[in-house]
């Protein structure tokens, strides 16, 4: 994602730009006499130009007195550059030809260093003295000369005696000068292999005097003198220097903060990090929860064993309803209900009574007319299911994780529509495998190189790179037609593939084996080869002669290599690129906001992926390990993932169906095995669950709400868990409750539905409301899941109280008529007919018997209940202590199938990524950039405000730990100022239209931009006139500040056709984030960038926002905790209200349900912390699902407890757990257990994690179920 840096770097194409300027001026100045001069009276060592090599000129040696300059043009040039240093009216050691060369080449250092006047003035004084000083012989000594073909002698080597004070003064004034187009420092380009970090005065000046450096005309040896004399022979040059924080003339402004640290205001001390909450050296929350647990447990024990009242005969809130509803109430005496009921109790009892009677009548009707109900239900399902064919599955990660109205999506759309989307990136990470380090002898000793520099390995990398470049060759989608070529001229229709950006280490060798194999001898007679060449290019990738890649720009070694950083290291800590263990190839393709233009790129990426798959499987050398990805890979893999686990899901369903079929039947004798089994009924129940899901999906298919991967894979299991629970409760209650005398089979089924229907209604409505309220979330994945799940649960409930009741009626009639299950046309033996004609009435299953005879009696023992409460209270306290510490985020690796090549790429990216992603600070429309006050709020050079936009980014880059900004931003406006001030840059045709300054025909003329006297910026009219020229002009060695490569897409403008003046609109300023590894790094960097952009907005006066390609994926984490608490809170509120009203305004029962579910969620939070499960959209979906399934456990038990007619709460708890607990346990826990085991073999990792949550929920609720029924402690 960082390859866009290459474009911004291109504008500074050549370090030689600086060298050429400085040294073509200095070749005029340092060409002193043909033989060693004697010190003493000053005289010249050169005069005039005698030779030309390539683009450089060598001066004539001349050992004589200075000569007067009579040419008026020459005097004007001397006054322009050397005013106050060389007196134009006195004799000097340069002629007009030298001054012309001097003037031509000073434009480049002026554009690069002129933004800091004191730096440029200091350096210029030294160049002026070298070029024209009348006493050159006092500090210059010619060491070598040669004779050309014309028999003219010219200088080839020169000693320059210069003081240490001058070197350090100039160096200190220039060390901070920035290059806006790259966000780097000028000395990164001008100090060779040392860069700005390792540079010092002697390294800087020695590099600029090195004859091997581009455009240096001859060897210049700087001799550093500590004093102002060398013992009488030479007087070292010692021009005065001006600190960068001071004005050069007492009138103009000093260098800006960006270019001079001394000009920066003292920054406020960084805000201290919040101190951790500790008590006595321990984590404060954990310590408090330990105290609460100990104190609470002691209080509980004292209350139970000392203070607890003996009165156990306290009626339940729904006692009146229980008296009316319970089928065994005939065994109760009126004394149990002697206390008068309150209005609330009567209202609640009536509500429950009306629900019971309503369900009883409905159940009887469905049991009497089963075929009609089944037909109508089938019609409904078929009608709704027809909408499935209109269903769209969202696999675009952006559409999944970010709401269209979220800030990140809105800002992304703004960026894409104004500047085009971020480039399409195709990347290959190639790790050297089983290769040893390389030890290379150099003049500085033995240097160890990483295995990535193995010769055979690099040659194989080149072969792969060239083969990739040929993919689609000759086709409509070939690389040259779709790649990003930043130096492609405006109007150029065809692109050579070598003009495409390819970030590769082979760029340092021009993609040429011949260049790679070159060797030389260094001065110490050591052989230098491709390894030494790499060291030079890694230190200065902008070297135009040796290191510029074929596409015309540099290759950033931090992008092209991996594995060279140790854990915790950053690029700011002098990275050892030579230690690399991996090579990274990156191909950059054009991207478009108009998706219809992406077809060629998509087709090339498809061919590229197929090629890489084949290469890695059949052609890859053994010493390579390859991970690769394309721009389309993630979406392709998500599409594949949605179809890859169909078989796994089917097997899981079959296992759960087999369990349901076996468990629903209650077989007492082998002879009735095929009669009493419930395979058909179980299959019908599972089909009802599936049809409810299909109906929900079809409904939203009609509506046009797209589904997601989570919906397709998770909701069937969620609905099955809930639906099977209701099936077990209905069937087992029917089995255990014998048909009464004179009661028809339909009336029996109706009465059973009347008993359990209110409970089923309670749980179904609670769950549906819980999920529907989840649509309040801003996350599309959560919202879609909530809609689909809520509607599926409603359909499931409706089909269960209609179609399943009808199926139960048909199955009961089959069983009564002694017919075989499945093969219902076959009748069993008459001796196997059910006694009394009832189909299983009054039967008790094995699990029911276990609960009744073993589990419940054990649990109801006082000592056991005390232990259970204390254990679960301890679990709750420990979970509260750690839940706030849950990490936020989602490992992107989980989004890919386990067999995906993208998963391997993600892992390699995490290990070998060595540079942070770019961040763009976008300034919206509304500023008039031609006005100086507005310019000063934006720019970073001289006269700019200390709190300007670019300066704020610069200051932030000095605090990367908190700002997550690693380098200053680019600045088109600063480069535009420098471009407009250079006479070599702006050109126009005679009709006033734009002309490239590199126009080979030479039919252009200078623009003659009107510059303001004080600031040297274009006046308002010319600012608007020539902005389009700047953005169309390509950089080269004569005009490095041309803006097309760096800013062609960074600035919007609208040009008036009549006046040809352009109004600048939105624009951006690009910086870089630090290296981001974890989810916390990503979302905290976004938080810091937004905070910085808010400050910029206040400064500039129009909205400024940050944009990076990953923001849309990580914005959710900025508010993850508030969103989670809101979703959970709203769901719990809905459950409370539904429970309160459907349980007859029973506050106690409603609170009990909410407290229990809350404790379940807290305990799940504890498990998430201990098992390192992060909080994200997926886990939030699972938490919402946890609430839904929790209702199944809690509400059924609490409803059974509240309607029980037992005398005491302890008895009612035992009764509820016996009657309802076994059905819930078998309906959810055991059903899910069998199916979940299979799901661990799913390829989808998110699916595994999601269902793993379900497993946790099942196990947790199995324990929590115990605790629910022990709440009677508080009331008995």
C-alpha cells in the first residue's frame, strides 16, 4: 500500500540535480592552477572553461592575477548570486562563460535549499568564493590536470582548504531542510550512502566533491582546517555563516520550523500516560473484586446459616396464575392461596390465563386440521423462498465493516471521487529458504548480508519479475495498458512496460543482469560487486546515475525488502537493509472510481493469480518460499469461502438431526422401536427450522437487503439451537402429560400448547426483539445479521405453533394407530399397541429421570447450593475484573479460509512489512490559495505560519509514539513556489498554452512569472494562471520541482476557459504512518490522525480530514466498547420489557432473567479475555447471539418456576428444573454439541470462531442453569 511514495519521490528524481548545480558551479570555482600554487599573495588558480565531459565543464588552469569583468550581463549574474561576497567592480578569477554556467546550475540548489535562506546563502558563499574569488590560491590547490584532444589543459583534481567552523555552520543550517515532495530531508539526497541521519559536515562535503558522484566534474578534496591558517602556506576559506533561525538580511524571515529546528516554538511536554489503577501493587479492579468476593461470600454464608428467616411458605408473584394454569392444581388446597392477590398479581394472572387459553384453542385447531395448516405453511414458505434467487451476498470488505453513512465511508468516497481511489497493489513476498548468510570482504571489513542477497536467489527473483511483466502481453489487458506510470506525459497514449512502477530490488540494477554482474576495484583494491552497489543505493535510492529504477523513480528499500528489522525496531533507527531475509515485488496498477474501467485490471489480476498459483506449485525453486496477493484476492477468497463449507454444514445438520430423531422418541421396548421413534417428526422439526431461515432470506431477497458470510453460515445454527429447544419442550411435555379422560387427541395437543405456548412466545419474542434492536448498530454486518436472525426466529416460532403442531398431531395419530415411523403405511403387531390408547402419555425419558432422581435432589441440598452460589459468584467477580481488559480488533487472518493463499500472504505481511501506510490530509474546497494569508496557513517554508498545516504534520512526525506519523508530509504548494521561482521550469508556447520544459523542439518560452518582491511567490493572478502548468510538468534533472509525477492527482482545480485562470479546489498532503502491526496500532493511528486533522481544521478555516486506505476497516474499533454496551443494553432492555409483559407484569421474574443473562455475558467476557478472543464486529454478533440463546435457557426455566404451584420457592425451583430443565438441556446443549464438533473442520476461520462461541455459550449456560434455580436463596 506504500508504493505511492514512489510517485511523490519521483519529483526529486536525481541527487545529481543538487550535485550538478553545486558542482557545475564549483567546477568553475575549484579549477585552480595547473601546478601547486605557492601561498602568500592571492591570485587565481583557474580562468575560463577549457573542456567538456558529458554534462560537466572543466576550467582552464591559470596561475596569475585576477582579471576585471567588463561584461554587464556577467556583473548582473554576479550580483544575483554573489552579492556581498564578490565585488563585481573588482578583478576576479572567472569570466562571463563561467558565470553563465554558474547561473544555469544554481537554479536547482536554489529550488531545493532556497526554502531556507540562511542555508542556501551559507552554501552559496562558499560556491561564489570557489568560482570567482581573486585570491583563490590562498585556499585552493590544483593537484592534477589533463590535456584534451585540442591540446588544452584542464583540471582533474583539486584540494580545497576550508575551516571547520564554516563546515559545521553550513551543515547545521542545512541539516533540517526538507524536501516537500518526499517528506524527507535534502541531506538524504546530498550525503550519499550516509543519508541525513549519519551525515556530518565532512561526509557531506566529501560526497559532493567525489568525482564518482553524478555531475561532479573532477575530484575535489575538502581539507578541514581547525583554525584560520595552515601554517603559512594556505589560509583556509572561512566565509561567515548565518544560523537558520536568523534572517539573512535583518528584514526577511528566517527559515521555517520545518527547515530549522531552532525556529520551532518549544513544544509542550507530552501528556503523561494515565497511571494504571493499582492498589498495594496489584491491579486495582482485580483487587477490589477479590475484596467484594470475600466480603460477599462471608455475608452470604452468615445470612444463610445465621440470619436467614425460616419462613419458606412465600407465594410466587404468579401464584394466582399458577393455581389456574397448573395441571396438578387440583391437588392443592385453598390454604395455599389464602392470601389476597394484589391488582398487579390479578392482572398478571389474567394475562397468562388469556395466553394459555388462546394457545390452547389455536393448538386444538391446528391438530384438528393438520393438512390444511401444512398446505398453507408450505405455500407461505414457497412464496417467500422464491426471493432467494434475488439474494445478493456482500463480500466487499468495505461494505461489510463500514456503514455508508459512517465518517470513514463518507471521507473515502470524497477522496475517491476527487482524487481517484488508491492504487491497485499486486505484491509478492519471497523469502529465502535454507540459504545461509553471505560474508563479503570490503575495505571496511567483512560485511554480513542476509540470505536474500544470495546471487542465485536474486536471479530467480528477476526471472519471476520479468515473467509477471509479460502476463497478458499482446492482449487488451496487458500490464502496459493498466499499470501506473507516473512519468507518462500528459496526452501520451501508449506506455512501455518499463515505464510501469515496479518496486523491486532489481530496480537498483536497471533490471539488467549485465548491471548486476558488474565489478570494480575500489581505492583499497577490494573488488566491489552487486552487494556494494546495493549498499550505495539503499543509502541513497535517489542517485540518478546508479540507482533510479527503469520507470524513472527510486526504489524504497523499506518496500523492496523484508526481514531486516528486529522486533521493536523502526526505520528511524538506522535499519540494516543488508540483513534482509526476503525480497518483495510490488506492481502498481491504476485504480478508478468508475468501476466500469477496471475490467482490464481485473482480468490481468485473474491471470496473475493463476500464474502465481501454478508457479508456486510446480516451478518455484526449493530455496524460495512465496506468498502473494492481488487487489481482487480478498474479495475472491470471501466469495470462495461462502461456498466452501456447504458440505461441513450439511454433515453438522445431519448429526444434529440424528440426535433429535433419537432423543425425541421414548422407546420402552424393542418391539415398539419403529413405532415410538420420532424420526419423521424430528426431520419435520429440522425442516421447519431450515424453512424459517429460507423464508427470512427470501423475504430480504425481495426487499433487496444483501446477506453476508456470517448470515449464511451462522444463522441456521442459531435458529436450530432455538427451534430445537421449543421442539423438545413441546414434544416432551406432550409425552409426559397423559391425555385426560374424555379428551380428544386434538384437545390434548391444544392443552399442551396452552401450557408451553406462553413460554415459547416469551422466548421467541424476546429473541426477535433482541436481534431487531441490533439493527441500530452502524456496522452493516451486524445490522444485516440482526435483521435476518430476528425474522428467521419469528418465522420459526410461527411455523412451530402451526406446522409443527400439525406434524405432532399426525405423528400422534400414526403412533395411536400402531403404524411404523417413516414407513407409516405399515401397521405394527396388535400386541404392541399402546396401553390405554394413548401415544406415550405420561412417559418419562432417561434424561428426565436423571434430573428428577439424581441431579435435582443433589442440587437442592443446602450445602451444594451454597457451594454453587459461591463458585459462580467467584467466577462472576473474576470475569468483571478482566472483561474491561479485552483487546479490541480482529486479526485479518481470520477472514480467510485456512487453505487460502491470501492467509499465507497476511502472515508474511505481518512478519516482513517494514513501512507504515500513507495517510492523506485532505483539505476540502473553500480556500483561495492565491491569497498570501491562506498560503501561510498551509505552507511550510519561509514566511509560513508556525502552526501551518504542513508544519503541524512536521511537528507530529517528531512525536511518532503518540502521533503515529513517521515523516513530514508532502506539500504541493511549497514545491509550486519553488517551481515558479525557477527559470528552468515554467515554459509556454507562444499562444500561452502549457509547454513541457523538456520539449525537444525547443519552441517554448519562459513564463516570466511575476513574483512578489518579499516572498518570491507568484502574485495572485499568476498563481492561478500557472498552477495547471505545474501539475502537468514532469520532473527531471533540470527541474526537479515539476509537479506532475508527485501531485498530478493531488490537486483539484477548475480552469476558466476565457481567462485561463484556475481556482484550486480540494487537495491533499501526504505523510506516512509509523509501522502498524496490531489492530490497536491501526485504530489508534486513525484516532491520532483525526485529532491532528481537527487542529488543522481550526487553523485553516475549512474542513481537513485524514484518509488512509485502512480507515474504513478499523473505524468501528474507535467506538467498539460504546457500540457493544449499547447493543447489549438495548437487547437486555427489550428482553426485560417483553418478559415483564408476557409473564403477567412479574417484575421479579423479569429481573431474574436479566440478571442471569447479564452474568452470562460477563462470564463470556472473562472467557474472551483468558482465551485471547478480541472484541470486534464478529464477536459482537456472537454476543448478541449469546443473549438470544440465553433467553432460551433462562426464560423457560423462570416461566416454569413462576407458574409452579409448589408450596415453597425451593420446591418450585426443583419442580421447574425437573420439568423444564431436562428439555432445555437436551434441546440446546446436547443438540449443539454433536453438530459443533464437525464445524471445527470447517475451512472458514470466522465460522470456526463463531461456532466456537456457540460451544462456549452452551457449556456456560449448562452451569449457569444451575445458578438460575438457586436464586431462591434470596427469597426463601
